DNA sequence: TTCAATAATAGGAATTATTCCCATTTCGTA
DNA sequence: TACGAAATGGGAATAATTCCTATTATTGAA
C-alpha cells in the first residue's frame, strides 16, 4: 500500500476533516454520524472503505484499544491513549512512548517484538461527573428512607 | 457478583480445565473446540454464559486485548501479555505490572484512573517459523527466474 | 469535448463474534 | 421422589465489520 495516488474525493476529505476535528478518537459509526451531517447520502461502506484506504496511505491510523470497536486517529505518530471504561471515549496521553520497553521485554518471551501498546483505563471527565451526580441522587434517596 | 455459590457443573469444570491447560489464552471459540472434544453436546451459549459466570465469580479473567475477540485467562492476577499480530495468540509476560505508571500518568489527563494495560506485539514462535519458511520459498522462486 | 477505462460510491447482503430467549433438562433439597 | 430453582442446548437476534454489485464519477487519451 502507501502508493502516492490517493484520490481526495469529497467523501474522503470530509471523513478526514471530521476525524481531525473530533474531540477524542472516533469509532466508524461516530465518523459516519459526523460526516452524514455534511454528506447525507454517504454510506457506511464508504466510511469503512475510506477509513481503510486512508490508513493504507498513512493519513490516519487505526487504534486497536481493548474493546470491540476500532477507533481512528488523524495523528499517525505512535502514542499512548486513555480509554473511558464507561463510555469508551479514547483520548491522547501526552507522553513519549517508552521505546526501551520493547528491548527490555525482548528477553521475557520468544516473540519477535514489533511494537507495544499502553492504555490507561479510567473515567473520562463527563462520566466522572455523571457518576458523582448519580451518587448524590442515591444519597438523597437513602436519606429519605 | 462474586457470590459464594457457584455450582460446579460438568460443563463449567471442563471449561475451566481446558482454559487452564491451554497453551496461551484461548478465545471463546477455542474454548468451545477444546471442550467439545470432551462434551460433544455442549452449546456455544453455554460456553459464553459459563465464561461470564466464571468471570463474575473470579475464577477466570477476560482479556480485552487490541483485537476483536475476547481471550480468557485462568490466572486472575493482573499481568501483561504478548499478542501475535499474525495468529492472535496471547501469552503471558512474566513481569510485575508497573503500578507506578498509573500514578505517573494521573497528571497527564483528566481521567479518574483505575488501571492500565500493556501489550507487547510481535510474531509468536510458530508464526516466525512460518514466515522464515515463506521467505525461503520466495528466494527459491526468485532465483529460478 | 467526448469517450472509454478505471476508480469510487451507495446500498444491501453476508460474516463474525457475541448476546438473548425459551423450552427442556439437571440439581439440590424437602 | 418430587418440586422449584438453576443450568443447558439450540436457535434467533444484535452489533461491528466486510463483501458484493450495479451505478456514478473521474481521468486521460484521442
């Protein structure tokens, strides 16, 4: 892959723009919903096909985080992510990847190491807030008994 | 969850035994194939249901590695894994998880951190071997031209 | 330009992994 | 042994993704 010639069709341009302006890293259906507002006739096949094409041409990368959906990232440099265990939101971690880890782990297994992934798990700000409100509501209910 | 009373039915016992004796950490369908040799009438629903039940009771853990399938691990202590990018095989990494990472990353994002996952990516021994053989075969083909 | 070859798209069917539903079976205990 | 609760098997439903195909758009040669 990675041939020069990537036809920048309207669909591909909008997909790329929406991934770039997304707060966090969207899944395929989040890309679809965003793009659909601008190109109402776009189809899910085009979303998936173009996401793959954009990956092949190094314009985006696919994040395989520990959940069932793929996430897409317009920043193609290697970096770590935080993932919300409640809503699935995926956000960048501003740290340089620890390249020495791969060398250090090389002797711990018989794999031919080609990379690593590090993922922080937690509650995103929005879900923390929802959690707190839920707890507050429960306290009121408990107190009323 | 995590109630005392877990009925150790024949199905559950065999599922647990097969996960324990598996080389690496099997997916649900690998568990199914293994268990089926001993209990030919077992159904996929039972596999999934019992895997979940065993998780709920802390007898196994589910590994959410960066791929579409869940893997199951009879070792419920936190640990890191290596995953083969070719065949998907998941194997333990004999290292203590770096607990300090979570504290260190806490200030890098606005998430309420509850854990982290580290995954080494590479080629497992079997896939390395297959790769080498494929390359050797290609060399012969090239030379014959 | 105009036309043919090529590439991309929309829409829907197919596939994969997983979950859900329900009638039947099994188990623990009264 | 018999009853009620829990577990099972089998298949339908769901979710994410991939595949297929007829139609549409684009490119570049005449």
